[in-house]
C-alpha cells in the first residue's frame, strides 16, 4: 500500500525540519533500528532513482526510487518536492536517512534526518514536502547521503518589461507657470512586479533638432498595470518653449519581491486635494530578528486605474516586534485632483 508523509521545508528551498512518519495503517507495524547514515562527499550524479539499497535489521531492504521536483521555478512560484522509497525486503520497516541541502548562496551543506514509513514489503511510500515559495533567485541542491538520489533545480527571477502605448505633449500648470510635458502610457507586459521601471524621453525642437533627454521612474508596477507617466523637461532643456516633439523609449524594468514574510502592513490610507496628495501606512516587523532594510512604495491611481504618481522611501534596522510609519507625497505632475485610489507596497529588496 502506498502512503504519503510530509516534509517541512521553508524559504527558498531550505529545510526547517521534518515531520514524523505517516499514520500507522498496519496496526502492528514496527520500526527496526538501523545505523545512522554517514555523510557522503560525493553529490548525486543525476536526479531520479538509485539502485543502492540501505539495509536495516531483519530483512527490510529499502531503495530510494526517485527524488522528484521541478527543474526550474520562478521567484514567488510555489512548488513541492517528492522522495519515493520502496521496501524490497520481507518485513515491514521504516526508512531512515539523512537529507543534505545547499544553495548557490550558501558556503556549505546543511542536513536533516528523514523517516519514511512504516512501509510494507513490496510497497512504496512518498515523502512530500510542504509548499515551498522562494523569494530570490538561486540554485538549490538536495542529496540523500549513502545513495545516488538527489535533485538540483534553479530558481529564476521572473521578467518584467514596459511596452509604450499612447503618447502626447501636454501643457501642465505648475503654480503661476505652465510647462510642456511628455505624457506616456506604459504597461508592464511581464509576469513580475517591477522594482524600478523607467522611461527615457528625447526632446526635439521645431526643426527636429535634438535638445536633451529626460528620464522618469516608477516602482511597484504590477503585471498588466498601466503607468500614465509624465516627463518634465525641467532643467534638462534650457528653454522648454522650444520643445515641439519628443521620442520615448522604455528602460529596464527590474523584477522585485514585495510582501516579505514577517512584515504586516496596516493603516494604509491616502488624502488627495488640488493642493497636495499624501499616502501613509504602518508596518510591523513580526519576525524574531531585526529587518536590515525595508522599502515603502506608495502609488496613486486615476479613475482609469492608471498609476499617475508614486513615492518611495526606506527604513533600516527595524527591531523584532517594532513598528514603523511611512508617509510621503507622490508626485503627480499636475494631477493631484485626479487621484482616486492608492496602494502601498513593502519590500526588503534594494529597489
């Protein structure tokens, strides 16, 4: 009979410990003792099954038939791993082994003991991990000592990217003056939320002569979300009245991870009037250790759900259990009165 137990893993593929064996359906099954497996310095040559057998007392013999998991996952993608062991012996027994694991960011191997069973003669049982949700790109390796069984896979950063849509030159009133600005609708066509995304605007005069370039930025643009950017020539163009046209090109849109474990956001709110826009929120470190770096991103939207302004800042060295407050004024470039909603995001990435 095939039964299933669960292995507890956490973070980006690192083990936090392991669960005990599955429910005892045989009633009188026993667990023979065995010598603890010793560490092997040779990593597994291939993923999958192994022909090497581990012998316990009496005639319980175990073969690790497979160690299965994905070859590649994306940051933030939930996945699981499975180890299947078959009892090729003549009595019921429990497989015991040592599972080692490392990542491309670690300096060595860590390990944990695993148990699978009881397993009846001729039957196989699968140990299935809890759901794993990696938070950063890396390579992850597992191996079971004393066998050829193991699994290696890569965690890759999902992609984000901007696609430019409609554009136009608009006159924007700022105080007692007006200035021409490039208004550009850009959409995140990738499958990851962005860290920092940018657009570069090249300005031209009436004779199509190049004047200067301006770069404008946003953060926290979700997949499929539109950003209605406004690029202000500001100090880049000596005389903005000379501007007759512009060309725009999207810059890099790096992916980022928001909503880190152990950070609770509350009291998220905004205030908007023709005079100003303010976004604020509170974040609490619910971890048992300090957070070195925490970024706040506050975005504001118009009625078409387009991002029309953002503000970002960061806090450092947030003690366990501590609460920090974020407040900022997103720059809407003349659209304060168009703000109709907001969103606050937090991240431990360096954006």
